[in-house]
């Protein structure tokens, strides 16, 4: 794939690794250095054109590789340059391989779900005129060494039939593990996978646990005094020597004591004598010829002045 600018000067190495920053690699000593903004713009053009060519070769409705996608994701792109042919002295691009780590839920041989984060093959393209020349194997092998992974540890996103045949021919990857998503994994994928330890949900505070929390259970163990009159204990035969002081509040007092102090017997009798008699009592006194006993006592105690005269 040819471009209007000098690809050989822009990408000094045969295989260039680009990340989300799309920064131009270090220049060779002695070469002229254009403006860095122009170099990054040229790299973005290469990425966009390679993405369009890959989508066309795979009959995709839209490219899955572009400069904007690279900048918004932590993917890595390996670009292979043609160093032998130099059309018009500007170089050419043979193809690219894009990889990235993704969190996936995949099924194992027992159809159990596993949460993993493997390195995934996201896009792979070699120019049609340069296929079957060993360029794809060279690019794929360089990526495996750079990422330090084995072929059976990879997950491939929607692989084409050409890519499946490529993996079977060069890496003996044939038996796949059926999945419910668009990713393909091969037998031996779980051989070196260590599933991460599942974290338990954080323990909530005791006050937030409802309706039966441990704090509620501890509260129920404590004896709580019921309200009056249920808290009245049966009367004892012998009252306590020092009874507890009574509360002045009627709502909290378990016993209803007298509201007035104790009145002596003599004072009570004196008040009864001074009380006016009931109308019924007056009627009885009027019909009794002898009068009341008290009146007879008073009359009998008087001196017999009349008797002393005779």
C-alpha cells in the first residue's frame, strides 16, 4: 500500500509498534525532521487507510480500525513496512496486526462461565498482492515475542476463514471451544489461565442491616421493663425496710400513693364534730325524744341548780 509521503522515512523500522498516542517513532540520526504535528498526521492517515482496506477485504460494513478508535482505546498496532520495493523512493506498507486486552466471559470445556482478560486479536490484514509470501507469519511471530504470549492463549475477535486456516497451518490451532459471543478460543486456552479471586461484597455497617441485624438481637437480649401497670410486681408479705423513692410523675409512678399527708385520729374526730349534720340525721334527731347520745351527755353534765333550791 503506497502513500504520497515518505513512508520509509516516517517508519524507520521494518515493524513499527503504535499505541493510543500514535506518536512517530524515533528518527534515524542524520535524517531531516519535519514538524512533529505533520508526522503524527501522516501516521493517522496510514492507520485510517489500513483500516479501510481491512474492512473491504473482510466484507465489513465499516472499518473496525481507525485513528480515532486507536486514540480512545488501549490497543497496540503492529505495522509491517516493505523495505525491498521503493516505488518512487517513498516506501510502502505491507499490512498490520492490532491486538488488545479485553475482559471477557468465556465458556470452558464444562460449559462453565469464566471471567478472563486475555490478549485478543482484533484486526489482521496483509495486502492482497503480498499474501502467501510469509509476511503474515513474520508479523504474527513478532507480536507473540513482543507480548510474551503463546498462540493458544489468544482470543480472536470474529476471525475470518483465512485467519482460521492461517492459525491451523502455522500454529496447529484447530479445535475450538464453543462460545456464545463473537470471540474464538482454542483448546488449551485454560491451561495457563488463573481465574482472579472473586471479591466478596463489602460488609455493610451494623446499623444498615435491617430488619434483623446483630445489634437488634443484642438489644432483644437486654431485659426491658414493660410500661405501667404491667411492671407492677406482686405485693410482698413484708414490705422492704427502705422502699425506693416514688417519682412525682404520674405517668412513670408504678404505685398510686395518697395525695394528702396522714391525718391523726384526734384531728379527724374533731373535724367530724364540727361538720354540720346531714339533713337525714336532723330528721332522726327531731323524732327521737331523748335526743342524741351526745346531747344527753351534755345535759347530764350540767349542775342541778333547780334541785338545790328545794
